C-alpha cells in the first residue's frame, strides 16, 4: 500500500498542474456552501464544516488510494453527528470520530477494503434513501420559517407532528427565500446549455448553483432588510458567532468508559465512511478508467478522521458529487484535492465573516437539493422489482433509518443480509440419494475401462452433496439420511462438488460417521477436493473413517464398497 500521489508525481508536468489547479479551484468553490450547510445541519458551527473540508480534504488527497477522490463532510453524516451531539455532546463527537478513524486504519491495515464493497446494495440504497428523507425533515423548519418554541422533537414522526401543529406560523419571506433557493439550484444547470456568449465560451457552467443561490438570496435579504422587509428571516449571524481563525489543536481525552459508551456510534461512522468513500472511489474509477487502492483509501480516511476533530472538525469521507466535479473539470491527480483544500483555507481566512449574512432558509434550500440527490428514488423504485428478500432488506433498512437511527439500521440490515445470504447458499447446496444406477453421461471421474461399476451394489446407498457443506446444510443432510426407509450396509458420500466445509459441517460429518459405525454402516467418502481433504485430515478425520475409505472418485469408492460388502457376506468359520 502507498498513497496514489507518489505514483502521480513521478511524471508530473506543468500541463497536468494547470488542469489540477483549475479543477481544485472549482471544487473548492463548490465545496464551500456544502461545507457550511453540512456543518450547521449537523449541529456544529459553519466554520467547523469548512475546517473539516480543509483538514480532511487535504489528508485524504495526500494519503488516499484514489487519484481524484475529494474528501470532506457529507450529507450522510448529518443524522449521525446530530444524534451523537444530542446524546454525548461535542466532546463525545470528537471521541467517536477519533475511534472511527482508528477503526478505519485497522480495516485498511488488515486489507479489508475489498470486503467492505460486498455489503449488499439494498442496504446501501436503503440507508442512503433513509438519510436523505431524514435530512429533508430536519430542514422544513428553516425552509418555511416556522416559529416553534423550544427544540424541534428529535424523532421523525414527532417532527412532522410538530410541523403540522405549527403550519400556521409560516413566514412568507423565509419560505420565499427557501423555495427560491431550491428553484435556482434546480434550474441553474440549464445555464450549461448556454455554452457561448458573444462568441466566447461561457463560464457560467463552472459556477455551482448552490453558490449562485447563496449569493443571490443573501444580497436580496440584505436589500429587503435595509427597507424594513424580511426582518424575520434568520441568517447565520443571528445564530452563530463567526470566527475566521483555525482553532488550536486539541486532543480529546480518551478513557475506557468513554470508549465503551461511544463504540457503537463510532462503528456507525466508520462503516458509513468506508462504504461511502469506497463507493465514491469506485464510481470515479469507472469514469477515468483507473483502479484505486481500497486499503490505502481506508487508511487515509482513518487518518483524516483522527486529525479532523483535533482541529475542531467533524467526520469526513469521500464525497461523490465533489469527486465527479473534480473529474468533470479536468482533475488528474491528488494535487487537485490539495488545491481544493488550500482554496477553502484562503476563503475561510479572508472571506468567512461574510458568511454571517447568509439566510438560514437559503442553506435549508441547499440541503433540500442535497437530500433529493441522495435519495436515489429511481434506484429505490427499481429495486422494488427485485426478489422479495432484497425488497425486505431494502424496506427494513430504510424504515429503521428513518424511524430509529442509522446505527440500528446498519446493524439490523447487515444481520438480515447475512441471514438471507446463508439461506441462499443453503438453497444452492443440493443433496441427492442414489440407490440403483449412476448415469454415465453425467460423470467425469469414472475409469472408462470399468463401466461395470456404474451400478450401485445392493446394500449400498450413494449420497451426493452438490455445494458448500456448511452449517446451513449440515443438519438438512442428516435429516435426508434419517428419512431413508432402508438401512444400508455401506454409505458412500460423494463430495466432488463440495468446495469447502466449515466447522459445523465437519462436526456433523464426524457425528454421521460415528453414528453410522454404531449402526453397523460402513462410510466411504468419494471425490474429496484437496482443500476439503486438508481440513478433514487436520481434524484427524482419517483416523475416524479410515484412510482406505477416502477415495479419489466414485469408481474407486464403488470398488471399495464391493470389497466391504463381499467381506461382510463371507461366512466366518
């Protein structure tokens, strides 16, 4: 494992730097309103959102395993962060983020990056759509300017009940700013169609719609307030004191009690961060035709989430929208991500005081668009036509995310996915019983000169296991044998299509042999694959069944069965 930037700089030239510079500047501008909005929506200050984008964005680009990945705060973390702050405070969030960072480093060091990609897609879509709906729900108050005494209830249902009770308190100016912001952001991409203005290439398509909405609505609200109008429209300055300076680094205090209490939230941050960052990197690979290092990316995400809270930041991960913006504007190497972090730092130090004039309704409009883009409703609708098991996982994960929280959703969703996977594996493993003849057309392990052995001798039964012999099938195998009306003298177990056997399968197979011996039934194994045979020998199975009773193919097993039957039928004197 090594950072992607090392290989990228080997043949770095001026032309590549110019592309990275332009892409980094544009991505920095795009990231500004999002970082502010994500910070406020998460329950922290706007500058903490920007600090996260600066610090984490720099570290992820410097140490990451992707050439074009852009890191920073994302909408997926809003619900988690708000919940942790509400229960454990800001100090608890810092500790949970550091623990999550350590988990991510451990995942990368153990080279588990590839495994993270195998989390079932319905789970990813379920909790992503659930987060999107939750984010939208949290923004209704500011979007419409509702007047609600005290704090808005935390849970989803109570929030909407509260909104319904206070629907009559809508502020028209705030609602106009919020809805207007949504309209500007949604319609701004139409400016991309105006490619040329006065014979020159238009630069409008390089400016993000969210930044346009913030500038237009901030100026509009300032003018309205100057004329005594829109006085009820809250701005960032009405709720936060803006401080345009990097805070001194502070290491959160760790203790066993704190770590134990925050382990579950930290695990949620780590899992979600890993999924989102690797998903973003994978999408980027498909666009640029490259391959990222998943383990190096997890390591970078881990370091970023340790460093970010030290400077007052919040959890961060790879951001798909900003990564695609980087690619679409010519970003070639991790230098573009570093430039994006430097641009945000300059804006933070020089222009941050101006953020106090941004209307809260406008930021709510930005997050409404973010939640819509996150919802993936088309994908959600498409997955509803999948098998019932996938639909169940999708809906349960979605509902748990919305009604309870993401921690519960991920835990239950993963558990359901594992159970369904085991059931499907068990369904793919088949057990068949042969008591008369074996069809030669299906055999590849017979000796062509011994066709007379195709017939199963009287007093012998052949059981064929087709698929993995694990705990999901082991008991079913025993049930099938117990239903046999006759008690054979020899029992052949064909394992030519058993790719692996787990400890439960091993235990059940051992019990089967011992039980058969107690009933006077001779057991022969046929066609055991090398890996499975190695497991059997490691568990001293040869001594239990007998080395002569582990045969390479069915032909040899049938010969062995005939010898055993002949020996049993020979009268003793």
